[in-house]
């Protein structure tokens, strides 16, 4: 892979990883509700889950959708339903002081599995493999996955830090509720490109 192509891949990985999407909005809400330390498994699940997804997509999983178009529609419906459920969970999250008793942050496995129903993650993985590893050689696919892994984790972690910093402002129950509802609405709004292509 040429230096220019690697530079373009790094830029693509950074822009797609740092911009708002379901993962980043959920991490910001988790940072605000549970703090940075309790959100670490969620962040690692996002980063490593996406790397694994890129490898499998590059290995030919996308051909399943080409062979069975209905499977893509089923995935889309399931993705939308699951994101609506997560939006509800965010909107009704407990106060930080109550979170230790009643609420729990998303686990590593849940976050890793979430990549498979995250429309933005699918778009990122498909574009990354088709544009930056067009030969679909194992070396090119692994390089794309490694670049994303190196850039994605620090990028998504910044959203957790932002949420954690907002926690100081969200000590009032009404402000926290407004924040959580706003995050839930933004998460639902992120479905716009999927529902209305």
C-alpha cells in the first residue's frame, strides 16, 4: 500500500471514528452516567469489535449480502429496533449516584457485538475494505484493521472523556435527564440515513 493511500486511510479512519454516531453518543452518555473507568470495557469493545468486523468483512462476509439481499434488510430492521431500545435505555438512565445500585454500563462483549447492528460501523467497514483494500489480500485487510484500531480507540475515548467532564454540570437531576433525553434523540436521529436512504 502506497504512502498516499495509507495517509488517506488514516484520515478516513480519524474522520469516521471521531464524528458523532451511535458508538460515540452512547460512550458520551456512559461517561456522563458512569464515569471514565466504568466505561473502559465499553470503549475497548467498540475499538476491538470494529477491528474484528473489518477483518471479517474483508474476508468476504459482504458476499453473503450480495448472495442473499434479504439478509441485509433483516439486519437493517434488527439494527433500527436495537438502536431504538438503546435510545430508550439512555433516556431513562439512572442518576450517577444511583447508577452503582441500579444501572450498569455496556460490557465489552455487548459493545463488540453492537458493531454488527451499528449502521455507521457497517458503512465504515464496507468503505474501508472496498476503497483501501481493493485487492482484499490478507495483508491489506489486516493493515486497514490495524490503522482503524490505532485511531478508533483514542477517538471514541475522547467522547467518554467529554461525557465525564459534563458529569460535573449534570449534578442536577433535571439537567441529567435533559442530557440523557438529548443523547437518546440524537441516537435516534443517527438512524436517518438508514431509514430514509
